[in-house]
C-alpha cells in the first residue's frame, strides 16, 4: 500500500530528539525552531514527560469516558491554576480542529444561533465547521461550504460592528496571533471590541489558542494581553508535547448537558498523563517566562538584521517577513545550517520552538541567519 501523498516533505528522517535538538538517521544534529509545527512545548523527550507516560502506560493506557478517570480532574485543576481560568470547565478531545469544531457547535447549542464571524487569513482546522471558518478556499470541499460563516477583514472594527447589526451572531472565532496566516498579532483594542460586542449581543467569544496558546506567547493565552476573558478557549498542539490531545475550556455561564459533546479517545489516561506532564514541567521550569524572555531577545536581535522587512509576534511565536527574492533562505537554514524553521506564504519564516529554548540556541540561529542574509 502507498501513502496518500498530500504532504510536500523534506527528505529527512528524524530518529531521535532531546530538548531543542533532533537527530536524523545519519546522526546529523539539527536545531529545532519549528517544534513539529508548534507542538513541542517542553522539549523533545523531556525526562519527566517520558517517565510519566511510561509509568501510565504500564498501569492502563486507555479507557473510554464511560468510567471515572481521575486524571481528567487532576488535569482540569492544574490547567485552571496555570492558565488562571480556575472557574472554567474542561472538555477534552484529540486535535485542534476537533477543539474548534466543538467550540463552534457548543456556542450554537448555547445561544441557538447560527452565524459565525471569522477573519481573513484565519486557520481553524480541517473538519467541517473548522474548515468552513478557515479563510482558504483550496481546502474547503464543496460539502463544507456554508453560508453560516462570514469572513471579515482583520482588525476592522467598523466591519465588525456592521456584521453584528446585520446578523444574529452565534460566535466570533479569532486566533490571538494568526499562525498559518503569517504571524499577525490581534491588537488589544480589537479583542476588547469583540468582547464588548459579544456581551451586548449574547454571542460567544471563541479564542482559538491551538497555536498561539499554552504559554507560547509569553502569557498562557495570547488573548490575555488584551485583559479580557473569552467564553471558550480552544487548545491542542503544545498541550501534549506531541501526544495527540486537545481541549476546550468553557466559561461557567455555559452549562453542560449529557450527550451535548462526546468523544471516544478524548481524555484517555495516556493523553491526560501527557498533558499533566507538560503543565508540571511548564510550572517547574517557568517556561512561560522563558518564552517571554528568549522571545523578546530574539525579536530585538532579528529587527537589526539586514533585509528583514518586518518581525512580528510575541514570546516564542515569531514571524520574520523577508523580501520575495530571499525565498531560498529557509531551505539554506535547514540544509546548510541544520536548523528547522516554519514558514507562512508567501515569504514569512515562522519560529515556533520549544518554550525551553535557551539564549544560546537563539544565538546559534541568529548567527546562521545573519550569515545567510549577508549573502544578498
Ligand atoms: C490556529 C489553529 N487552529 C486550529 C488548527 C488545527 O489543529 P489540528 O491540526 O490539530 O487539527 C491549527 C493547526 O495548525 C491552528 O494553527
């Protein structure tokens, strides 16, 4: 059987990882500033994470949500404490798309309305509603097309006000920092505007924190910079440091009912062990503060490099906009300097490393990047 060929891949086979480094099958070491697409939050094969998962696997790996799973409650308490949203309620699932799918559905259950407001350049996943709220017609199949989603220009307060007048809005979904869209930071005033319009119109504010959340921005949720609370936060990626786990946290005014949401795999024993290990390491090693510190350092240094058009982001979610003619730089970082980075079209280099990235790692990247830029 062949694989269904949907990924344009690099010809590299990773066999080992530790912290912010990975090694290929020939023993070549790489610096990982991509984290497998913002997934590696506490570092590859962190010893505490490996032990907690291994210990759990030796006890029980999986059972469904038909029985009591105390690890889920432990995770909810820890997440409430670390995120500062202690009065929220946790629903566990397996991926970012699924988290957004559940959030959009729950919002509609809550207020009985249908219209979803999303924004230009947004990415919310590939399942039916999540992809319908994603601003990329190429990945929306005919069966996913719906007039329940309205796309508005990014940060256009007037358009937002007009949409609230025109439609019965069920929910507004927004990434605090757009990831796939090219690292665009939502302004504090725009997030505050969404909050006040949702309050005035009984609409649900959904903070897609799948990529920009879980400490990556230097605060637990990037939306926290605006000093507001969303009604639902969606999470995945860094939550399990590579173990597939996602979730939504839900404000107390949205009440559950049996059967409203559900999943076979979500919240299983291994997933909870992974998510707990991540939060324990984040707390113990103060990784959110580290993301803020090393991220600010990187951004300051990057702004001083030649050819860099713009540096955007917060914490360790950084976009470096380069001129079109420098589109080879990212490949050269990978194949010459052995440094993984991410990208956003047309020419943004995305840095999404582990939150444990050290300043020495940042310097290693800066030196290599400067060398490449000076060739132009
Ligand atoms: C902001 C955002 N939301 C949702 C998703 C979808 O997550 P998943 O691929 O886990 O379904 C992604 C994935 O890149 C994302 O960046």
